[in-house]
């Protein structure tokens, strides 16, 4: 067999679809699940039970679409930094496999599709969607400006909560504010775990993160963020959710927090990343307690 006729050993290039799916983290759903569970929980709290198929579909698809659009914007904004970070060096935009123009175009299409879903709700919810988009666009640059950019992510990941209330015509009240604060504290906890994975690389390139800002207090702060988040959740829902379901959900969530603290206490990359990726189970635990309460109470 001649050299020209021998099978090529080169690895085939991924298709455009595969690259786009990689860009929006389709193979790593933890990101949109972290956004989905508190949003669905807010839908259930606002309604006092099942919110109906229309809103369930709108908020589920909208969450996935906006998270995916945010990944496109984030990777374009961070492409100069990501090449210096072990975990992100091979992202499609950073590696040049997907152009900046392609990534922004894909992000715009996804955001427009999400906005189309918002148009099926009501005027106030549509107005809130503009705020959600603005914070999504600002977040990648917060990492250059703020010592705790994770707080901005917490705001971005909490917009679904007031929108869940307005979409059902429920007036915004202090309850909504407390739910937002509980979720923001949870985001601070898990995104600090995420930042702990890249701390060494981020220090070299001058990126600002909560893991760097908190320094040796990072594990204690993460523990406190989790604890305060669950405390607020329990206090604001104690009169809305039967104690057996609310308490059961909180106990299971606290057990997970203990496991997370064990994973991150040595600050290893693998332990911190494993803890971050497992956070959606905490979210689904709290949502499941609301779901069961609606079915069985």
C-alpha cells in the first residue's frame, strides 16, 4: 500500500454544529440547571403549586436559551484571558475554531428566541427581561472591575425569580427580595468554589474573583454563604410549605453542604470543581420539596 493510499491518522475536525454546542456548554448542563431550579422554585412559590404548562415551558426554555447566549458573550469577552487558563484554553472562541462574529451571532439568535418566549407573558415580565439581558452582558466585564464579580452573577442568576412572580400577575413583595437574596448567597457559594479551581491562573493574569479576594477565608466564606442561603429559604417559606417537606428538603441540602465543604477544604482543583458541578443537586433538592408539598400536602 502506498503512502498516498494509506488511511489518514489525522483527527477529523469537529463540525460547526459540534463547535456551537461546545460553545454553549451543551455537554455540561450544570450551568443552566443552576439557573433553572431557583426559577422553577419561584414559579411554584408564586402560584402555591403547579404554575401551568405554558409558564413551565416558557421559563424552562428561556432559562436554557439565555444561559447559552451568556456563554457566547462570556467566551468572546474572555478570549484573551481564557488562553492562559488550563481549564478554558481549548474553548471554541479562544482556540479560534469559532470566530468572534459567529459567537456573537449565535448569542444574539439565542437571546432573541428567549425574548420571543418572554413576549408570550405580560408587559412587566418583558421589562424585567431587558434587565436580565443587561446584567448578562455586563457580567463578563465585572471580572475586570469588581473584587467580587460572583455577586453580579448572583444578580444575573436571580432575575428569573421576580419574573416568575410577575408572569403570574403576583405583586412583588418582600418575599421576592428574600428569595433573591437566598439565591444570590447560593451563587456566591458555588461560584466561589468554581473560582477556587482557577485561582492560580487568575492570579497570574490579573483576573478578579471572590476566591482571590477571600484568600484563606474562602472555605469559611463558602460555608457561611450556604448556611445563610438555606436559613433565609427556611424562614421565608416556613408559613407556605408544610414543615415535613420544608424541613426534609433543608436537611438534605445541609448534608450536601457538609459534603461540599469536605471536597473544598484542601482547595484541590478536582475537589473544588466536583463541588461546583454537584450544586445543581442542592437546587433540585429544594425544588423537589416544593413539588412534593404541592402533590402530597
